[in-house]
C-alpha cells in the first residue's frame, strides 16, 4: 500500500506543525561535485530524504518526499507504471544512475516522468548514490541551523517589542514581520500585516471565535484563501490569529511566544490577581478562598517546550516549572500540546486539588508508558476506563492516520499475537504484505508496535471501531 504523501509545507507532524524544511531540488542540481542533470518533469521540488531501491515497486517503503535513486533495474519492465506508483506515494524526484545497467536514461522513463509530473535527474557514473544522500543530509542540517537562528532572533525581537511604550501593537507588528504574514487579536479587531483576501479573513475569524469560546481548544489550524491559518487561545477568552502564505517549522514556536506575551499584556484581570490568590492560599491554607469554584484541572507535563508557552496555550498563569517539566492548574479543559506529554486530572473543586495533583501525576506516568501525547485520569474499574463516548473519541484520534485496510491488518495481527503467518492466512495476503502494513502503521502512528503497552492501547482502540 503506498504511503500517504507528505505535505511539503505542513508535513505529518503533530498538530499540523511542519517538518524540517525540505532541500530544494535546485540546491542539489547546483552542486557541481554531484553533477546531477535535470531531464524531465518539474524543475522544482522539495526533498526530505534519499532512498535507493532496485525493486519494481518501492512505493510501499516510501514516506513521501524522498529522492528515489535507481540504477534502472526497477523501472525496466514497466516505466509508466513504475513512475505512476512513485508519484502516487509522494516521491519528490527520481534519480537515475547511468552505468552499469544503462548507458543513458531510457526515453520511455523520461516520457513517463514528464507525463506524471515527477522530476527526473540523471546521476553520472562518477557520483555514488551515498554522495547524494550525504549532500541532502548536509543541506538539511544547514536548513535546521538557519531556522533555529531565525526563531531565536524572532523571539528576541518580540521581547523587545513587548517593552515598548505601546506594547500590544508593537508585538503584533513584530510577529507579522517575523512570520511574513498577517496577525489579528480577538476580540477588538487589532491587526498587523497585509490585508487578507475575504476567504482567509472569514476563516481566520471563525478560528479565533472557536479557540476564544469557553471550553474551546487551546489552538486550531485551517487553510483558506491561499493562506495557512492558526489561532492561539489567550487569557480571558481572547485569541491570537496568524495567516501566512507559507509555513516554516519555527512559526509555531514564534507565535507561541507572542501568545505568552500578549496574554500578559491583555489580561483583563488586575496584574496582581494571581499573586493575591496565591498569597491568600499561603496565609490561609484554603484553596477555596483563593480560587473560583472551577472546575479546575491539574496538569503534569514533561517535554522540551517552553513552560511559559505551555501555560499560555492552556489558558493559565498558574505554573510550577521544574527540570524538563511543569505542574499547572487551569480552569480550561486541556488538550494535547506540541513538544509536551501531559497527564490531566479529572475536573476538581478547589478543595480537592491535592487529589487532582496526584491524579495528574499518575496520568502522566500512563502517557509516558503508552507514549501518547496526553492521558486523562479515569475512574477506577473497567467501565470507567472504556466509557463508550470517551473510548470512541480516543480511538478515532489515535487511529485517524490509518486507512481501513491498515486498521484491518493491525487488528488481525494483534488478534493473532503478532504472528505474521497466521495473520497472512487470515487476511489472504502474503506474510511480507503483513510486515509492510504493520511497519506502515508504526510509522503513521509514531508508535513502537513491539511495546506491550502500545499493543494493548491499539487493541482497545481497534475494538471501538
């Protein structure tokens, strides 16, 4: 089964966050040491990796975005079908190595690449395939370094803007310039950057209202009017929106920093309200006197992100960071966050926060054991663990990347305790097909299918389908 093609701008990362910037095909063609030559198909493409294969159909082994290198054995019998399968799997380009099998690139292969829109490159005899792979790795590392530098400079510029006499419009203007797009603050209608076309403007307004409402998500994304849209919840039901013609890997980090700053700058309650609440709690020892009725959620987090940005995304300033993690308290139901693994308590009243904190700690342990981005406290007992509505929602979120055929294969494989032969017999396919499909499931789900905790979670999720 072909891989799902990789989105060249957003990628298949969590929450729509783009992957590492692809290497432009032009950068490889301009490398004189490689000596690559463009023969057919589009001249522009983004390369995310290199894969060499002489199989007649290497598409099941592609994730999308690869430059596939071949010496000509694979496409020899059916050039058109070979290229069609590569294009369907999302391959970025095909590199054909002349010699020892062929002295020149077959004309039928060039015609097929032109017909299916797949860039075709000639790899000269003096250029090893490994040299092409190393060049892509080097260019990828350089792109990561440039993106890290851009993100760091943008964060510093946002902090400087927040210190200006009129900080909110300064932060918005700086964010728009850093992202190369438009931004909006809701409610109030403050904007910065170029005017958006009507479809993008209307879709962004809908996103802002969605994350700004009570019980809404902390973040949301969409596409409209040729723009990538994102919205971030701020304090007091406010929201920040961004719209960019393209999306770079560091954009989410930059926007999250701006969201933290704008949360602090636009909070409707007095600046000392949280400090006053904590003071009452310390002096009186009574959470009910310090907090509203709630309900409240205790959150334990482990990850590599910025704790302040995490707090802003969860709509709270009640944060206790520690090495590699944090504890938080929020009155908004938490959702999964990029770069974090979360354990979330059941909704609790202020006088039950100690129990909620313990629940969140245990939930985080379960999330780490199952390698899931978020785990919530569940009531004791089997029924509480697999409540129908919650179980179905979790199963759909977990299994969303899998096609029906992949789900069927994974269910059969788990039912037969990981036996390739018995699963193949039950499905009426070859055992290698089962291996390929289960491996594809592991990639799409980003799970280790050899882990018994993962197998257990997948089995219960598949039972809900």
